[in-house]
C-alpha cells in the first residue's frame, strides 16, 4: 500500500485557513469603508498627522535657523578631520563665518590662519595657556583670599588612567598683578600677561573691537567676575593626527554672541513659527470641507429615498450605499413609510365605513321624508312612519356623536382631569344609572362591587363613559333576554402592584374568534357574532382610549368566568 500523503491535506487546510482570514479581513475592511465614523476618523487622523508633521518641520526649520545663525563647536567637529588633513577650503563656508581658526604643526609653525589679526594675537608661547578641548589637560582658575589679598589659584587638571576622574597635576598662585607667587606649571616664568590670563579662562579679545558688556554672567570658570563682552571670543585648542600621521594643533575662537544679534535671530525664528498659523488654518478649513462632504455623501442616498417617497410614495434606495451608522435611520424611515401607508389605508377605510354607516340611516330618513312630502303615507301609518323617522335620526345622531367623541379622544392634545376618588362609590352610582338600560334590552342587570373604599386617581367621567359603552354594546349586540353584569374588586397585577379590576360581562352569544384580533379597531362590528347588527363600531375603541387616558388597560378575557359567556376587563392603578 502507498503511504498517505499528509502534506497535501495539511496544505489544503492551510490554504483554507488563509482564504477564511482573507475573507474575514475583506469583510472587516468593507465594514470600515461603509462606516461614516471610520471615514471621518481617517480624515481627522490624516489632518492630525499633517499638522504634527507641519509643526515638526517648522520647528526644525526654526531650530536650524538659530543653529545656523551662530557658529558652534558641533559644526566644526564635522569638518575637523578635513582640517587635520590640511584641507582648509571647508572653513570658507558660510556657517563658519565669524569663527577664527589657527592651524599649527607640531613645532608651532603656522600652517593656516583665518585672519592676520588672529595669527598676530596668538604667539607660539600662548599655545600652552589655551585649554584643550578634550580636557586631557586643562586649566581651572578661581579667586581666593591669601593674607587679606586677592589671589588667583590656577590648577592644571588631567584625567587619571585608572579611575577616569580628574586629578591635579600642578598648580600656580598668581597675585592681582599677575605675578607668579608659587607653583611650577608655568616653568621659570615669574609673571604672565593679561592676554595669557584671559587664555587660561578660555577668552581672547582682539584690539580695536568694541567691548560693551553683555548680560551673560560667568560660570564656575570665572570666579573672579570676568564678564563676557561683545568683541571677545571663547577660545580653545584641539590636537590630532592627520591621515599622513602628522600632528596638527587647531586653535579656534568663537565670537561671543551679542544681545542684538541674538534678539534678531530669535525674532526671525519666531517668525518662522508663525508660518504655522496659516498652514493650520487652511488645513482646518480643508478638514471641515472634506468632513462635510463625507457626511453629505453618506446621507445623500437616504435623502434621495425620502425625496423619492415624497414624489412617488415608493421607497427606492440602495442600503449598501448608506453609511452603517445611518442604517437604523433608514430602517426607521422604511418602517415609518409602512406605518403611513397603513394609516392612509385605515383612513380610507374609516371614511368608507363612516360614509356607509351614516348613509344607511340618512337614506331611510330621506325616503320617509319624501313619502311625507309626496303625501303617500297612509293616514293609519303616519305615526309609525314618524316613529321610524325619529329612530333613524337617532341612529344617525348617535353615529355622529360617537365619531366626534372618538376624534376628540384620539387627538394628541386631549387631556383628562384626574382626581382622587373612591371608585367603589362611583361604581355604585354608575351601575344604578345603567340598570334601566340593561332591563330594557335584556334579562336584568347584576352589580357586584367590592365594599370600599377603593382609592384611585382617575377622570371618573371617562371611566363612566367607558363602562357605559361596554354595557351598551352588551345590550345592543345581543338577543333579548341577555343578562348583563358589572363586577368590581381589588387585586394586584403580575408585578405585584395594587390595581382595581372592573369586569363588564354578559350571557349573550359570545364573540366570533375571527373578530378578536380587530375587536378594538374603529368601525369593527360583530354582526357575525351578534344577532342584531347595530352600532357604529366605535364603542370599544372609545372605551379603550378612555381607559388608557386614565393609565389603565382594557381587554377581552379569553375565558369568561361562570356564568358569563363574554367578559371585558378594565384594569386601573390603585393608590
């Protein structure tokens, strides 16, 4: 048997996994692309990145302007090896303007001088008084009092091979007249010149140059209150070996920055930073325009759908082009249009029902009136015709009143007048007024009201009208001999809150199950279930609305309690 090739199966699983991940990534990117938030955040991120880049660029230009305005040791270090190799052309660059450079060989012979003034100011003997830049050996000068006189102590410091800390390799004590009192670091010298004393402190001053004082106070190397002045230079020396192995000594002097030049360069640098203002302003305007267009483009399909519906009453949109955040709005709009269409259909049905229901008695009234006008009513039937005419007029009037009552109850601004009352007493009075109606149509009236008080806060007039409508429906829509009852008692709802239940029941023929779902809709009658088809079909709708205005609910019980066949139940909150 040939061995199974497991590698092929593994490769297949790997490829399947890769495809699923790619598909998942594609779905994620598609979702992000359809998100208005993601697109706006992307634009805002690009804006922030551009602003940050602009700030860094302008800040860099500002710093570079300050750096390029004044000579620094760091710039010279970049070309130091070139100078050691006797190539002095780089020193002619603009960035080294103002710097004085002197290059000597190992014997002290001058190989290059940036100016005759500098070469004349520095003699061979002066080299030993200039601090080395690398601090392999340097001078440190500080002032002290010896026997009441001002003296200057000069320390010659150098690095230690083992510890790395500076050690004192020699010293000299110099009096105020620059005479060497003691020490050996200057050999057989008995005194030094003021220029050499300045070199010990890293300062040189050329003749015939202004020496107006500047605001820079001395640091630790100037304890004798030597103040840098305009026209002075900070001087140092460095030593190195070129590519030919020849020793070169480089002495460089950098001019002290005067306050006027520094203020000018600082002002120019700040001017460069001010360039950020229009850049950020323009980029912010661009951000606003782009974000506005993004929002408009994302809402445009929804706006078109609304415009299309206004024109054609059809919702035609491309949901995939709508931003994901607006999909709920689109769905809500579609649902609203469906509700509007349903309401429009209901309105048309209501108009047709109203027209039909009112036309029927009006047609009869017109017929009886024409009969009286034409004199064709038999004398012995005059009373009967008049009675029928009044009955039809009462039906029409009842329908118009019910329609007005329904319209008023459904108006959004309709408000009931709630007041605290004892519902037990109110129900007793309501039942007393309904008993004659029930006796007229059926087999009596039964009222079972729990002994009060039953404290509620309701508009008792609306409650009375709701119960009256229920009782009237039970009487009108059932055959003679039907018994009607009103039962009121205290209870709790499913959440344990105190309520009062008022049940209106009858022993009639019941309600057709096919009508139960639409029973409380306007203009729905139960002709199929009742033996007598009378009424406008608004009684239950009005009753339910009145109960709801009082914070309660009205429903048809699925199973009526014995001995009743039909039972409507009103539930009102109890105090």
